[in-house]
C-alpha cells in the first residue's frame, strides 16, 4: 500500500507550497491537518489555501466546519481516516498537511481511550494551576503520573493539565490508557516530513504574512466573524490573530497594538510547534529552508529515497 505523506511544520513555514508540489508529483489529494484551518469563515486569518492553490489539487477539510462547533481531535481522526480510504480507493495519494501535532499523533500513535473529562475534574486541575502556578501543576502531574509527566516539557501547560485531569476523573494514570493505544495507521502506511527552518527567518516571515493578511481583508473577515457571536471559549475564537483583532474592533486596542500582539503570539506559537515536532517527530525527514524552490528540491530528494 502506498503510504500517506504527512507534511508538518510551524505556522508560515511554507507547508501549502510543499503540499502542492507533492500533490502534483504524486497524483495526490491534500487533507488538512491544522486545527484552525478546519473552520469556515476565517480563510485569511488562518492562512487557508486560496482559490488558485485549491485549483491545482483537490483539497479536503479546509473551511469545512462551522466555527460554532467544537471540533475534536477524535472527530478529525474519524473524518480523515474516511478521506484517506476514499483517496486510496481512487488511486490517489493522501497528503496530510498542517501544524497541529496532536492530529498527526492521533494518526501515527493513536488516541488513548480516555473517558470524557467532567467539569469537576477540569475545575480541580485548573485550580492547581491557578493556586500553585506551572511548577505546582507539574509537581501534581509527576505525583499522579510520573511516566506521562516525564514525557512532556516542563512548560507544556496544556499537556500537564491533561495528565492531571485524567487522573482526577478516572483515578488511573494517562500513561496506562496510552499503553493500550493502537495507532490507526501502521508505520508502513505513512511517511513524515517536518519543515524546520531557521527561527529568526521564520519569525520575519510570520510578521510579513500577518501584514499581508490585513491587506487581504482580515479585518473585514473578523468583523463578519464577530457578527456570528461565537462563544469566545470555542477553538475558532482563539485562532491566531482573532482575539487581538476582535479587541481592536471593539475599541479595546489600537490597531498597531493589536497587530504587534498578534505577531508576538504567532511567533510564540511557532516556537512551541517547533519544540513539539523536535520531540514528537524526531524520526521524520527534515527540510530546513524557507526558500520555496529549495524546499521543493529537498522534498524531491526525500521522495526519491528508497523506502525503509
């Protein structure tokens, strides 16, 4: 079976261009693996492929989900496995592209069969973070599940909260659930590539791209989004740039201040993404340039390598 091609990397690293080159070379179809690009109504601010890019190859799961929906990694995994099967049935190569590490892990490592976390466990875990800070949260995670806690970065608030929440809810360590997990895709069914560019160059591109988003109408897009009155706690409301531009349109921030905060948060997110992929996808092939043509050449070299 021809393996799926997985292309991962931080925001603004050039994943769209690389996925298009791969699709054209491999007769493939592109499937979204970015947790914000799944949402409808935010094509500019989430940097979804534009009409010209979509015309070059079939695209799936971009702008497909209403932003009023809390789209889970479990639902994404189910949807993507169906898309992979459909692509293969038509002789097409599935190419998954995005920056959401948890999505890639769900396919290549599997989702632990953890019960739904109740409000009491969430509140209790959140109070540990609020009362004792990040170091206190990590201490609690180490006490409850040292195996899982030692697998994550000390500053990874989200994953530490998850460890504590699971233990509070179930009385069982997350690592035990993970030990029983079977990946949906076997190791022979996928090939992974990470774009890992120079950080300073990436930060410069992030800043430039945000300016381009504004020129392309991102403020109008956010104004339309605000008219939907989407719950601010839903994922789409937290997409990079959305909270800051919403605050500007409400008169709470000057535009320059909103833009600088959005750029800062985007750079910080890119740094976290880089850390994730270094730790979680260490065995994947690497492309270390932001130059489009050089990246495409590097992709060709990787694809030309014999399997195994």
